[in-house]
């Protein structure tokens, strides 16, 4: 019995060892099969320029620096693709930053709710701000280009599209802040019916530092604007003065601001073609005029018979009366030194004439002369008064002091008078014609040049 039990135990142990050996083989085969499923194919598709080939794995260092470990080729390609994708990501970020550049100039993009445009435009339209802060507002490609060509200093430029900005001389905008805004925002703050999509804020120019291209073609003729309150009239007069080749333009304190947007549009760039001096007292007027100079005043001869006026001027103009009513565009109310000057808007000409009349004051005696007669024989200044209050007494006194004349333009009967801007254009071009004729004579050109220097 004992021998039988020993034989059974030996048989069971033998079968158990055989089963375990077979089981380990099954486990080994299963592991080997699973590992084979996880392997990647070694055949790789290369670019079209190369034929397909098999890349065999080589022994060496892996990415972690371990020796003897084989690094499959597909893993290398995955690492290269990852590095390449990361490089492309950084390059894409770089492009997004550099796309706000144009020809080396960087510009900003106004975010929603950016109030810089509205704030600057609103304050630049205020005369008080323009004078205290020294800023002016220019709108449109032509006006901005004229300012840049004359040497004006730009501070900030708002534009709607990159093409609009390319229309400007970019080499002169290096110190300016460029801001790209929506066209709808520009249209809200623009004064034009059809905005051009570009608005610029400049430093208030100093006439003595600007570069005027037409300076060498000027004649010894100056325009003095006395109490010109309408922006359209003043802008037209500045444009005529630039076209006539005037030496400079002088504005009294009673005039509208020369840098008002309406004046700028009417002048069509005349601000950057000749020197314009604003807010001058009559005591300082002669400092901006050549010496010697003859000052003439424009006279519409309001309130008198035109036919008789012409006859009297041809017979004896020196015996005329010197009352305020005999002068056209003349105010008999003097401007004292302590007089408070107001800021005049576009509708200031609608003011009543009661503030400008004082019939009891006797004006200086200044002889009358027709506009086409010879009156520009040397350095000359022409005074044009506003249509509401007319010329100031100081202007007539200056004409008397310099032996000037009252220039009269005859008009048809029943016509009150010419517009001040129209009268200025007629007299300026007549003075230019007479001065050019004088400069063509021997020695006339050198004499005129000495008077301008």
C-alpha cells in the first residue's frame, strides 16, 4: 500500500511539472505575440523625390542617453515632427506680432471702446485747446502731405486701411503714433461728407520754422486781415494770398482762428505755402512788415453814391470828408489795448452792426484811389476788413502814417459791395501785376529784394 501511494505521488508531481512547463510556454508565447502587435512597421514612405526604402533600426543611444537600446525609426520621425510643429507654432506667433508693421513702421490697432480718437478730435476742434496745448487737426491726404512737406511735426495719425496710410510719405511719420481704427469711427468724428479715411494731429506749426517751397516766387506784398470773422472768407483769402505770391499774411486778434477746420478746408493748403501770423496787436504789426512799407486799405465806399464817388475821385480825391460813414468796411469804434477779444465762430458775421458803430468819431484823412491805378510801387501791405464791423481805426491810422490810399473797386448800381474775400482777390492780383511790372524794370527787382530781406 505504501508503495502504491508513492507511485501515485510521483505521477502527480510529474504531470504538474509538465503542465507548468507547458503553461510557461503559453505565457511566453502570449507575451511575444502582444509585443509583436505593439511594434510599428519599419517601412516608411519617403517624399516623392526619393524611392521607398526600409530603414533598419540601429543600436546606439536613445533620446534619454541609454546605451544598447534600439530606437525605432518611426519614433525619431515623431520627435522630428514634434520639433517641427513647435517651430511652426513659434513662427506663427511671430508673424502675428510683425503683421502690424508697414515698411518698417509699427502701427497700433484700436480696440473696441478706444476713446483716443474722439478725445483728440474734440479737443483739437477747440480754439482754446489749440492755443494752450499747441495741437491742430488736419484731415485728408492732401492737407497732411502739404504739412509734412513743409516740415510740420506729426504727433498721431488715425487711418482706416493700410492703403490709406501708404498714400502718405511714411519716412516722415517715424516719430508719430499710428493707430488703425474702423472707418465707421472715423466717419463719426469727421467733418467731411465723404471722409478720406485719415486724420492727423500735428503740433501747432511755427511760421518761422516751416519750409515754403514757393518762397522764392513771392512778391513784396503782404495781406493784413482785420476782423475777418467768417472761416470761409478767411480761408479763401489765405488761398488767394498764396496764389498771388504774397510775402506773408497777418491776422489781428479779432479774426477767426486760422487753424480752425473750416478755415483749413477753405484755404486748401495755403497754411503751408506762406507764413501766417495770428492774433497780432496793431503795435506789433509793423514788426512783421518790411521797411519801408506802404499800407493801403480796401474801401467799398458804403453809403455813398457810386457814380458820384468815381467822379469825385477823378476830380479831387483829397477834399473828401473823413467821417466813418464815408469808409467802406470801417469800424469807427477803436480797439483799445485792454479790449477783450472774443472767439468767433462760423456764424459770427450775423452779429449786429450796433457793436461796431460810433458815428461821432472822426477818422484820419486818407485819399481815395481806384484799384486799377498805380498804387503798388514798393513793398506794399493791403488791409481787408470784415463785412460786419469793417476796418478798425488803427488800420486807417497806419495807412495815413505810411502815406497809403483807400482802394476803391467800382461796382454796378444798386449793388451794396463785394464780398471781402472777392475784394481781396481782385486787389491782391492787381498788386501782384503792378509789382511784377515794377520788378521787370532795370533795378526794380534788386530794390524789391532788399525790401523783403
